[in-house]
């Protein structure tokens, strides 16, 4: 299933590690889409921005893998929005139970839940960008 295998600890420790990594990746993805929308609304060429992000402080594995699917409007991914929404929601619940902060996760959770409410659950997770686009009143598509 994967090339890297780690012993995390007692029963359920692996699930906790997965939720933490999902939380990190998809919170960064939401922030990345917001950043792209800032660029779009400010008039920057999104194809150029898409080349800058992976080699800058804005780099995020999930965002880097998803930018093309957002810009070409396919919103394709190997994972559904429903699965990501579930993981983000569970990670936020874990944070509450652990009394750890998760304010950024709460925002991501809200965005994914809004996308589910609009019927995007079976779509690829990049479809959540549509929710952010609606809020911004702009679309992330190439300028040309």
C-alpha cells in the first residue's frame, strides 16, 4: 500500500497519525486555494502562479497535486470529497477531545461540509474550490 511504514504505537495510534496528516494536508489545501483566489482577484496570471507555488513557501503536496485539476476545471483526484470531509471532521473532533486547538481545521471542515451540502461529495476533493470561488465571486481559471 505504501513504501514508508512506521510503527506509531498502541492500537489507534496509526489512525491518529493519519488524521493529523490529513488535517495538515487539506487545511494547507484550503489556504492554498484561498491564496490562489487572492492572486486571481488581484489580476495575476494563474498559470504563472501555479508554477511559483510549488517552489515557494506556499508549497503543499495536496495543493501541488491538485492545481491543474482546479485550473482545467475537471476537479479530478483519486480521492472523493466525502472521504476528505470525513477525515477533516474526525481530526477536528479529535482536537476537541484532546483539548488541542483546531481553528484552521474548523474553517476547512466548514468548507468541505458546504461542498457536501451542494452535492459535491462524490466529486474529487478539489471540487471544494468551487465553494471558495463562490465566496470570492471569482473562478480559478487560466487568464488566456
